[in-house]
């Protein structure tokens, strides 16, 4: 039963996590106490595709960074007009990975 829960969780949420960290997450989930599964199922992950779209259309104002929880960086982008556009362009390529890392960090707080 435990293996099925882990597989279902990863099938449902794997796209929101960094691929290279999935084996570690699987290992931690397999050893997770039964009482934590209810809390674990309530985690709301940020969608990397949504973050990318926000970055493309509103990235110059820092909306993408605020969406994923990097409020300080979002305000920094807002005040510098997206780092004069350079930061905005860099985020077009890196925001999906940053979103997945933020989701992983959120999940880690529930696993320990």
C-alpha cells in the first residue's frame, strides 16, 4: 500500500519537482510516517508552465518571481525594470527550473 501511495503522489506531482531529485523524494516518501500523508496531500505546488507564461508576459515587473515565492527578487526586478530587460530574458530560460526548486524546498519542509 505504501508503494502505491508514493507512486500516486509522484505521478500526480512529479511534473512540479526537479527530475534529478525524484529518486530522493521517492526514498523519503517510502519512509514517511503514515500520519503525515494527510498533510502531504494538501501541498499546493506552483505550476512551472504558469510561471513561464508569467515570465514571458509580466516578467519585467517581477510577477513571475513573486508567483513562485521569491518576493524580494520580484521587487528587485520591478525596481530595475527586469534588470534593464536582461534579467527578464534570463528568467525566460530559468524560471521553470526555479519553480520546481521552490516546490522541492516546500516539499522538504513536510518531509522532515
